[in-house]
C-alpha cells in the first residue's frame, strides 16, 4: 500500500464512523440536540486515535532496549507526527460524516 492509500482509508473510516455514530446516538440519546450528537460522534475517533498515539509514545519513551538516544527521539517524533496527522484526519472526517448524516435526520 502506498502512503495515499493509508490516508484515504483513514479518512473514509472517519467519515463512516462519524455518520454511524450520529445514527446510533439518535436512537440512544434522542433528548440530545442534533449539534450535540454531531459533536460527540465526530470526536470519538479522534479521541481514540490521540489516546493510542499517546500510549505508543509512552511505550517507546519508557522502553529500554538498548537503542541510542537518537533513535528513541526519532521514533517519538515519527509517532507524534503520524499520530497527530491521523488524529486531525479523523477529526475532519468525523465532522464531515456527522454533518452529512445529521442533515438527513432533521431532528
């Protein structure tokens, strides 16, 4: 897979998850406003992605497997950049998916 395939797959997953969560929240929490359901649905995947990125950073930072300090710094920078990028991608995709699904509901 190429770099762009990962980006397109991540974006499509975020859009679908945002749309699906708005539909789920409509049945589970009908008393919530549409804006609150959309915001909640759009923020779930970025929160999971940011949490897993931070967990990966902590694991690399606390591991002591004989790497040089330069390699640990490089791994931390790569994890932060890639994780942050996918978190931002999930946020944008989640908002798009939640907005499109919320428009069709009208409640």
